[in-house]
């Protein structure tokens, strides 16, 4: 085999053959390294199309054309999301085959506004159900004004909050 080929395999650099099926009606495949005794295995099915089993059920099945392996799953055919009732944000969608339903909440948020004329807290309301979501506090600051040789402050024009800081010496 040679020292360098042996070294390549030792560090994981193999010279693999193509994948080959182990038997006629099997999906098990093997490949071998041309330089060492290492073998690698995998399973590769050749599944057909999904087919529904019953008219009002969403269970589907498919079969491998090579080995006959079967797998089943649920494939729902959901319709559009719809609000459940006026004034609420609950939505549902139902499967058109079996009737299974999923639910979610989708608010229709308005724009961010100040909570009140003297507050800098932002809120927004849902236009559909009236729920409130709290947001950031956004002050409308004046410029910094000196209040001593070592300090300056600024005031919010909207809520009156005062903020002070040390000045650079």
C-alpha cells in the first residue's frame, strides 16, 4: 500500500469506490477504500409518491420501489387563516380533508404613540381587540446646560424628566 497512502487513510483521506447496492432488492449500500480495509455503509430508499389512505383522513403512505420499505405521515391540506369572531384576534385554519384545526393570535397593531401628553412611554393598540403593547421610552431632550463647573443637565420637553452628568475636566 505504501507509506503515504497509509498515512492518508490514517488521517481520514480515503480513496472511496462508488456506492454499490449490497443485494438486488435491498437499499443497503457499501463503498470501500481502495487503499485500506475501511468500508462505509448507507441506506438509500427510492420512495414513490405519497398516497392518501382514506378519503376523509390525512394519513399518507409511500413505498420504496426497491425494497418495499413503507413510511406513513400526516399531510394536511389547510385552508386560509380566518378570524374566529369580531373584536378578537384569535385565528384558526382547518384542514379541508380531515377538519383538524390550528390556532394562533394575530393582532392588527396601530402606530406607536405616547401613552399620555406628559409621558414619554410609547404604546400601541390593536385595532381589532384593543390590547395594548408597551414599547420604548423616547424622551425629547433639550440640549445640555451647565449647572456647575463639574455638572450639566438636560430636561425632556415632553415629560419633564431631568438627567445630569459630570462634565469633562
